[in-house]
């Protein structure tokens, strides 16, 4: 039985460090130098250019996994309405809730 190599095989840093840096870059839109500083505070000395290469290499796969994990809206929707008064003025608020929002009906 042949062992398959991981996506991070051959890199100097562990997969946890690489994936954390890529996640920070795309999720929080931090600059490469900010990520370098955050990793330095955790004891990882690395150049921002290496982080840029990681984002180029692993960014598309990261975005694909995040998009695939996102919950799809359901086919059944419920429409809620509520009347509120703000500064003496009545308002009608509408809210659409899909079947998977976690609310019991």
C-alpha cells in the first residue's frame, strides 16, 4: 500500500502554521507583514515573501473548502413581521428565515 504525500509535504514549517497564515490572510484580510508579526509573536520566524508564496499556492484550495462548507439555504422559508415603535413612530419590520436557521416553528 502506497502512502500518499500530504499537500504540505516538503515545506519547512508544519501544516498548522501554513494553514493558519493562509487563513488569517484570506479570512481577516491582514497584510503579509501583519501575519509575519503575528507568527513572530508565536515564535515562528519567517519572511512575508514566504507567506505570500503560501497564499498563492494554498489560497485557492482554502477558499474552495470554505465555500463548500458554507451552509446552503433551505427550500422552505418563513416570513416574520413585527411592529416596533421608535421615537414615537410605528415601523413594520420583515425578516425572512430559512428552514435551517435553528429556530423552532
